[in-house]
């Protein structure tokens, strides 16, 4: 049976959180620190890490058997040479659905009602109006990435009266008619045919060779006049210059971005100057919604329990 001798918990865990980890691995010596405070010695001594420790520390981790990320994305840690080949890697997919979907839905709704323009007027003391607005009721919404976060977002938009279509890598047996909250499920093969009919296109896609630069000039030109684009997946999905052009020309009604390329977005980047763009600095997830930390702790503690019991772990990235 696998044994955890030293467990490093690299997240803002409370005493109650640490009790959950100790209950899951009673014989483990637990050390807790924020990722920024993790030392090379901590990494060298531990055999299991919970948390996104600085990558550069992992090159000298002779005892490490398993890294449990507290993020849904694993991109920085799958780069060759970061982890030894025999180290198990898992992530926290499933913990961020509520936080990221609510944040993204709020941004889309704000753009539909032109709230950023009125906020700008508030700062300048302008009492004006910005014309017609749109509604989620009856809107056609396309969700790229119909995983946990995509399902949560689709649930919100479905509840508001939208017709939501999801795109996944593979279509399950029930497709093309999907279960609620999705009216339909498609693959990327249908993307070009779907884009001209969508009022809102939202992406929660990860960064892969297939997704990088997907939202380019051709993609945006295929979108419906006045449609809204939103991205809360990875910034490198979007060709920024093409998005700026689509916004400046008025072809797009708006863009809601919680992720950009590059990050942080430089202060002189033209995206900041687009009045129909709403940008937040990659804050939809993390610990801003307190329940997210609880979700992550529960998921990680469950995986620790599974690990000690030699059972299949959740969210295995590679082994």
C-alpha cells in the first residue's frame, strides 16, 4: 500500500483544512506553506505535494511521488523536464465551476446591458444613454469546452432563457440532442457552421496545440454581427490583434476577457482602449469565491485518501 511520509500542503489552508488532510493520511507529517513561501528544502523532503509550487523547485525533488495541483489547468507542469517521469500528476478539475461560470456570466450580462459604458459615464459625470441592449432570453449561446465549468455556465444561461449549445472533443452517444442545460452537443468539426448563428460565444478551452490561435480573424469574421465573445479559458486561444480589429470595427458587440495573451496585459495594449471590451485580470477562479477553496481542499483530501488506499485518483493528468 502507498505510504505518505511527508505531505506538503501549499495553499492557504486553515486548521480545519489540515485536519482533513491528517485524517486522510494519519501517519503523514504535514507541512503547510503558501506556494510563494515554499523552500527548496521543503520540496526535497516531501513525497507528496498539494499545491502549485514554483516549477523551478521541482527539478530537485528526489522523494516526490505525486503532485496534486490546486488548479484546474496543468499547462506549466507538463512541460518536459519539470517533473520526473515517475511522478504522478493530478489537477483540481471540478472545483472551479461555480466561481468561473458566475464570473463569466456576469461579464456577458454586463456587456448585453452595456453596463461598462454607463460605468465610464459615471466616472466622467455624464448623464447619457447608449441605445438598445440585448438579453439572454432567447439568445443562442455556444460554449467551447463543455466540461465542468462549461456545464455550470450553460446552467446559468439556460436558467436565464438562452438556448445553449456545447462543443466537446467527442460527442457522446446521446448527441446531437444534449441533456439540459445543453440543447445540443457538437464537436469542433461543426464550429464554422455554428458561429454565424450564435449571439454569444464563450470559451473555457485549455491551452493545447489545437486551441492556440483558434480565435483568429477568420473565426471572428464568421461570428454574427453584434455578437459577444467571452474567454475564461486560456489567453493564447485568441489572436489579440484580430480581436481588437473586430471590436474596433463594430463587428463584435463586445468581448469579455478574464484571460489574455500576454498576461499581465501591458498597459499600452489596445484591448484596454476598446469601450466594448470588459477585461478582468484572470480572477474568475483562484480563491476569490470562498467556496472554491473548500472545493479544492475536499477534492485534494479525497485524493489523498484514495492514494493511501491504493485506489484510482481523480483528475489524473499523467502517470
